[in-house]
C-alpha cells in the first residue's frame, strides 16, 4: 500500500501536531506494511523524517512515482487552504483521502474563532471534509465530540515505553513530606483547562498547603497567556502553590517527570494528549479531566484519577493526595496501559488496517 501523508507543520516540537505527525509517519514506516512519504505544504524540512518530498510546485503530479498516484492520501488537520487544491487533485484522479483532524473538529474547538470557522466551513472546508473517504480520530472521545456527521474510525498514535521510569517508595508512594503535581504542555488556559486547575487549587488551598503540595506548569506560551495566568495566581493568593515556567527540552523533561508524583491535565477538549501518554510511559500516575479523552482508560487501568460524573476535578486532586500509598501500583498500571493500548508499533498497524478497511484496499 502506498500512503502519502500531507500536513502543514514546522519543527516546533512543543506543539502537539508538529510532534504527532512525524511520530505517526515513522511508526507506520517501521511496520513495513506500507510505502510511506510525507509532503509538507510549508516546504520546510522536518527533523527526524527521511521520507520527505520536495516538489518544484505544490502538486501531486510533481511528486516522484509512486507517490504521484498513491493508494491513499492522509491529510493532517483541516484548516489550511493549500489542502483544498491537493484534495481537488485527489478527486480528479480518483485518489481516496482520509483526514486526521487532530481535535480541530470537536464542538469545543469549533467554538474558538467560531464565526470565522462557520464561514470557512460553508465556503471552503465543508466539501473537503464531506468528500473525504472518512476521518481518523485519535480517540473515541474525539470521535464522539466531532461536529461533522462523517464516517470515521479510531486510530490513536502510540508511544514507546521508557527504559528509565518512575520508582516510588513502596511504603509511601512518594515523598513523605511533599507532593509534586506537574503539567507539561502548551500554556493555553481555555483548551488545556489551566484556569480550571488554578481555580481548583485556590478553592482547596489550605488542604494543599497542609499536605505540602505544589503545582508546576511547564510549556511554551504561543498565545501570550502566561502573564494572564500569573495574574490569576496572584489574585487567588496561591503563588506559594503554583509555578508557571517555560518549555522544557527532552532531557530536562525526563528529569521533571521522574521528579513528579502526579501528572495533571484538565483540558476542555483534546484529541489524544501526548503529554499524558508520555507521563504514563514514565510510570507517572495521571489526574485528568473528561475532556482529555483518557479519563475512562485511566480509571479502567487504575493508572491515576479520571474525571467522571461523580468525581469532580477538586475531588480528583484531593483523592490523589490521600492515596499516595497506591502510587507504586498505579505507576505499574500506567506503564501497562501504554503497553497494552498505546504501544507505538501496534497503534501504527491499527491505523494502516483502518485505512485499508475504509478504502476497501486488498493486499
């Protein structure tokens, strides 16, 4: 099977999609089940990818064989005008294409710049989505919350288990004197639910002080929201509990996670948060909202604390503090969850099988 992936990304690995796309492509290549290439409409060479195509102009006809007539084109995300021309070429040449929305078609995401997206959908992008063979969602939660009534399948991106991982003290589950809660990801108060976390900490601040808890945020600030969040921390009088720092590089990230007791993420809407998967792969239990799409699995595997109809977010954090003796067990379960549900090779093969089924491909 010949698959051409198309995206509009750069080398900013602090953002979700520029991290996810190369990982998906490399994992699919490693299966040996498909001939894979990548076309970046930004014409930027992406680090760590050796299957990139650089045509003279942005056209399928300009690509080398067999990628000028692939069995399938996979578009990553939706709202990029160059995709429309390439999708038109696909239709003209009877080449099926699939779209991986990466969360941009959920109701919550559609409400960001709502009118701009509504107009864009009606004039341009609705046809792009509707005339695809279908959608590839990264989680069942993303599929459920998608606004377009279009056929799709769930094909999550995977991750490898880390060789160095969290080892909790068997008696206490962590430090006897303190607990470190960590978030690593984009500083986006609305989508990532960072405002919810700060307000939750403020509402239970005496409890968290009594139990020597600290909450550390790390991440890039593309929207310039860090100052706004720091002001919220000051107004709510939780500067001694909450710290907000810049992004961490890969080596530093490992040290941050291994020195954390719990990873938290209270997103309102996600496709499949790579930060949570990475924390789980290090054996760090996670406290997550329903909007991350992983709350159910984390509860099923007892790998942390996932928001449910009865377990509110403040209750989750307090429960995590009170259950420190369960950290060693939850840590082992976190790694088991990754191994059984999000192992890199298994996920890649599942994606390719989903593509084949969607287009009726026969080997």
